[in-house]
């Protein structure tokens, strides 16, 4: 039908019986291809697929990653160093592949195919992990190397899920709706993570609430099964569902009536409550990418030195049971989901960077407090 547009025919019927001019009809049909995934008939196809991927991926990670996998490796070898080496190997490998994958996602117009590669790698990563979990022991070096290889393969999958998927997600959302949709995606991730953790609590409760390798294996296999559903979601993205590029819109409230160049908004902008960002920003705007990159690197290093060992801290230092530890990790994403809307309102009132700085500093203070409590527990002063 679209081919008839080249013949200069003035009117053509659209899918639902409308008649309109050829150019308008072509734009309408192109937009309609981006929507209509039942039952989300009013949502963009890629947005829906990203939300589905988020639900399965977050719930799967909560079941088999984090506490489960870390504790399994610790119980097998009885050493923090083995846990740290494996995670460091995955982190270094992920760092090396992140740049080429990001570069490919920016340059290659077929982002959905790159995402599909991540989905296709999931069975391989799962197979390697299953083999390692079945045969991992202190006497077998080869099984540990397979375990590290499995983590590196999962690093590729996660890098694709956090890079090209996010890029396609952004390209499939309208500028004025991005904050809301990103908040929705974060809330789905938090709630799914809590549900996954709740499932592990059920398993631990019925198995005697003890740290046992057999129970941890069951959870790892269950989480890998959920990863298979996430892989299917990665095969469902479409490039033709991306929306045309449009200028970024800044709210009147957040900008306080002044644009990035210090010029007041036009009367039309004031009436609409928004305006388009000017093409040129501050002369030092190029520094933003470098500052964000450096921030991500330092944040990643800090997370690698702390987050991975939270489960072991609760288990070894505080002597908490599996149900108690997992309950902590259930409440955490629920609180994150509940407070994310508050953070969005704070960003709209005070600015995104200002809000981010306040929250980051607060989290650092709380982390230092946890470390201080740990030292007092070990010294017997608490």
C-alpha cells in the first residue's frame, strides 16, 4: 500500500478504513507499527518488551545472583578471595567489552539484532553455569575456570541488556514521557526483584532455614530458568518501532523560566509550560560525558568492593539466617520502588544533578555507618 505513494495518488484507505492524504497516511501507518502489542495497544512495542525483559531479568537475578551465587561459592571454597577473584574477572571482562558493544549500538542501525545476540548467548551462559555449579569443588580447578567463563559470558548478556536495550528504549519513548517511563521501569525492576527474593525465602523456609549447597543449587537452576524467559524477550525488539527524533522538552518548573543559555523562554513556551532545548549549550558541556564516565567507573569500583559482600557480611559477621538475609533484600527494592517517585518529584523541583548528589552523599554516609558498626561488632564494643 505504501508503494502506491510514489504514484502520487491523492487519497488512500488506511488499515481502519480512514482516508487521508498519502504523506499523512504513511506517517500514521509507520507510527501504528510501533504500537499495538496486545494487550498494551496504546504502548510502544519496544517499551513493552523492555518492561517484560525487566520483569523476568530482575526476578531471575534476585533468585540466583547476589546472595545465592555468592554464598554458594563461599560455602564451596570457604574463602572470600575466590568470590572476589571471580567477580573481578567478570568486572574486568565486562569493562573491556562495554565500549565495543556501546560503539556498535550507536553506529549499527539494527539495534534489535544486537539485542537478539544477547538473547542467543543466554543458553550458552546458562549451560556453562549449570556445569560449573554441578561439578564445582575445592579439588577441581577446571570447574572453577568454567564458573569464571560463565560469569564472563553473563557479563556480555548483561552489558547488552544495559546498553543497546536502554538505547532502543530511549529511542522508543517520547521526550516528555521519558522520566515517567524510566521511573516505571525502575519500579518494575524493584518489585520483580522483591518477588524473586520472596521466592527464595519460601525455599529456605521449607528446607529448614539453613545455608546448604543443595538448596542453593535449586535456586540457581530456578533463576537460570527465568533467564530463559528473559532471553525470549530480548528476541522480541523491533527497529521499526523506534520513534522519530524530537527536541528535548524541559519543564517550566524545573527550568524556572530560563533556558540553558540564560535566555528567558518565549511567550509560546510559557503558555505551553515547556520549550525545546537550544542546539548549543555551555562551552564546557563536552565535560559532562567524561564526568559521568568517571563517576560510573568510581561507582563500579566501590560497588565491587562492597555490594558483592553484603550477603557474606550478614551471614558471617551478623550470623543471620537465610530467611532473615533475604528478607532484608526483599525490603530494599520495595523501598526503592516506593521512594523513586519521591526522587522524581525532588528532581523536578531542585534539579536532577542536585538531587542525585544529595542521595549519593546520603548513601555514602549510611555505608560508612555500616562499616563502623561492623568494626565495633568485631572488637566487642557493641
